[in-house]
């Protein structure tokens, strides 16, 4: 009887130890799950593969909803943002071909296609210090996607020029770009006079291409002085 009582007591002790061990395991698992959940909330995963352009948060900072933490870009899938003059804003649309060149058009860097156009006009941010043919007008932003792989080798943030193939348009009068002078946002041309001095005529600028600018203020057929 005594031996049986001791055996029962031992079994009860082992059962209690097992239950206590199971309770400790369950508590440890719950602590692990909570720590894992906190870690998952602390890990930032980019939705795309690429390189980090800038970091806007430091270790220990609290991330609020809507806050930008990092700027990430895929160097293989770069896009070009161009600014279209207000006069041509309504003429640019998705699907138009664009030739991307270095500033001044000295070197062709690649070709692309307009895939998105801003729904509103805004202030100029590209070439804002260039006074030539830069009257106080607004611009419309458009985004160009490369149609050739050559654009992937260009560094992000590079300043380039884009020549959009706009539909042809008939104009009343046009002058060479070199004949236009702009001072304080006012455009003018010089017309040969009867003496050695040329007469200045104020004009309003219209659409333009790489060589010609539409003008109003001088009748068609008027001779103008072209800058050397």
C-alpha cells in the first residue's frame, strides 16, 4: 500500500511538472509570436526592386501613415519628365514620339513615347533661368517612357531635352528662332529701316519647332533681322 501511494504521488508530480513545462512553452511561444509581430511591423520592404535614392527617416523614428520613408527607383525602368510650353500644352498627348537629346540637342540619347500628361499646368522647374523664349508662362508636365534600351544607362536626375513630334499646323507668320529677342518677358523682332538703324516690333510668340517660331504682330512677308 505504501509503495503504491508513493508511485501515485510520483506520477502526480510528473504530470504537474509536464503541465508546468507545457505552460512555459506556451508562454514562450506567445512571447515569440508577439516579438515576431513587432519585428514585422518594424521591417520596411520596398514594393519594387531598385536602389535607394534618399532616406527620410532615421532609426528610432516613428512612421506615421502617409509618411515617405525612402525613395526607391528602378534604374532599368527610368522615365523622362518633360515640360511643355503653355502654347503647346493642348497639342501633346499620349502616344506621341519623343527624341531625347543632351541639352542644346548636340547628341541624341534615345527615343521614347509620351504615356502620361499632367491634367493641369504648373510653374516651370526645368530651365527656369533660361530667358530665351521663356516668357512668364506656365508649363504642362508629360512623362516619356523609353522605347529603346539606351535610356537605361543614363543616370537618374540628368537634365535632357525632349523634342515631341507634334502634328503639323499652318500658321500666318513665322520667323527664325535667331530673329527673336526677349527682354523682361517681352518678345520683339528687328525690321530693317530706311536708315542704318533697324526698327523694333513687339510680337507675341506662338508655337515653335527647332528652327521657326510663330509670331503675331508683324504681317506675313515682313523682312526681319536675324542675329549673327
